[in-house]
C-alpha cells in the first residue's frame, strides 16, 4: 500500500529518521541506509533536511549535477540555514563553478559570519585564486575559534590542516617582509639587542604564543608580565651563583645522609580535585627538601645546609606569615615531567639555581623554553604557565626560592602582606598556598 498520501511526520520525527539512515550508512549497511532515506523522502519530499541529505548522498556517489538540484531545492525550502548554503557551495566547487560557489558561501556567512565550514570554503576558494595573503586572513578567523579539545571529523580535519599550513606560510612570509624593513633600521641604529622588539615580532608572526599571568590566588595589576626577568635587576644574584659549589656540596650531603627529609612536593589530601597533578600527587618522583616551608624555617634542614640558608637570606625573601618565605632543593626524578601549571600570585617571583642537570632536561615559561646550566640562575614569574621535564636516567636538582616582585614598593609589600595574612586568618588558615 502506498504511503504517498500519508500525513507527513513532524520535524523531529523526520530528523530521527534521517539520523537512523546516517547511522546505518556509517555502520556499512548501505542498502538499509538507502531504504530509510527513501522512506522519509516519500513521506516528506519537500522537507529541506531530506533534500539536503539526498543531495549529500548524491555528492558521495560523484553525482554532483543531481546533488546540485537537490541542494538548491533545500535552500529554497529553508533559505535561513547556513549549513544548507555551505553544502550547496561544496557541490558547486565539485562542479567547478567558483562564482556561484562564492555566492553560496557569502549567503552562509551572511546568516552566520563565524560558520566554520563556510569560512574554510571561502579561504580555500580565495587561496585557489592565488591570493594567499587574504586566504590566510580568513583561515586565521577559523583557527581562532576551533576548540583545542575537540576532534573534528576527517573531512574537516583535512580542511583545517590546509588552513594551518597556509597560515604558517603566510606568517613566515610576513616575518621576512618585516625583517627586510627592520634590517635597515637595525643597521642604522646598531644591532641591539632588541629583545622586546624581537618578541613582539615573534608574537605578531606566530613564532610564539602570548601567555598572560594566571595566578590561582592573587593578581596584582600593572606589574610587568615577564616570563623571565633580566638578571641585572637582581644585584644579589651573582653572589648566589658564586656559591653554587658550596650549595651543591650541602645538597650532596643531604642526599647521602638525610633521604628521609625529602618529601613529595605535590601533596594534596584525599577529596581534592587533582587534575594535572594526579600522577605526581604524594609521589617522590618530584620531591623537596625544605629549608623554609610556607614561612616556617626547618631547623634541622637549615643546620645541615648553613651556607645555603645564609646565601638565600641575602635575597629579598617574600615574608608573609604562614605563606612565605619558601626555599627548598627540588629533586626531579629520571623520566619525569612536571605538567603545565601556574603559581598563586605575581607579587612574588621564583628563583632557580641549577645544581645537578643531566642531559635532556628543560624548562618552559609561557612561550620561552630554556635549558638549565649549573651555576646560572634565573628569575621568572610562575603565574605564567610553565612546565619542566627530565628525560634522562638520573635525577635533576635545583635550589628554588621565592622573592618579592621588585616592581612592588615597600609600602605595597606591606599592604599585600597584610591582605594575604588577613585572608589566612579569615578562613582560619585554609587559604591556598600563596608563596
């Protein structure tokens, strides 16, 4: 008995029937998929979703002419659906009708200016015309809105990879064009170094990414957001570097005589969300030998490392009751990685003095990666995302301690100290670790 004169199902039912057909096709049951689509087409022959799906099936079979007729009917039935125009554009691309293809793309983007598929199609069409620069500008708009944790389908993945390659080529060409212009200025004014300008150009041309401070507790506005600070800002740092051999000697004694004093650096109690710290929580793969821990001196440890304690106290330690100073030997075990994370406040900075550094170790802050060199200290803002790794077969060891951010005045330090301490007492000591 024919169903031609049957009452058409409602919109939700039509979509469910189409989805069932698509699921059967994805499972390799093509005959079943065709039967399901034919059934819904018989019940609702003029429905835009039915026409669209029929057109896409024709496209898959290489019958672009038939697909075009179906997809055009779909856009007439529902001219306000950008995906229909985008699908029509894909069909017109297969038919090599670029002018009509662009018109369909523009109709999609007029309805939804950030429509990913339509933007990718527009970029590809402009790129095919030989206009690589304007194609890259469009591709950037797409890539800026692709969620990093979403895996797109294979067809979209290929288009996104084409977009990424085009943007990389354009970034390189733009960098070369800028450098050609800047070279004459560098020559006239001297060779620099122009560290800030170089970083600015790298950000502009995609060679590095911008990382803003993201403290987990307190953000102090209008402080320089620097990944690594210039050592010249810390006149006391040279004396600490000069004491490297003495400090390393005290560490060696600790490692041979007081292994019990080492404790897991990551030590969250049960019931706390661990996120990226799950693997290292309560693990001695990243361990610490504290001289000061959240403002409390560790007398036995200080007694074992008197020279280290003395030299640390020559620095402007971040002294906040129950929070700072902090100073410790950091031992990162072989084949261990510290995941990307951020610190608690930009009112203080972190100092690294490398002591034992095997090969294949590294440290990244924001977009800058460095290798530790024994005896060469650096100061960085740990509220900018950072990570560390030891890919060798032996442990890596540093001296780590915190200092006040030098861009805070003495008055500001006192006020910040009072604010942090008040938070601690307000919550009865339950505020997060801030130093």
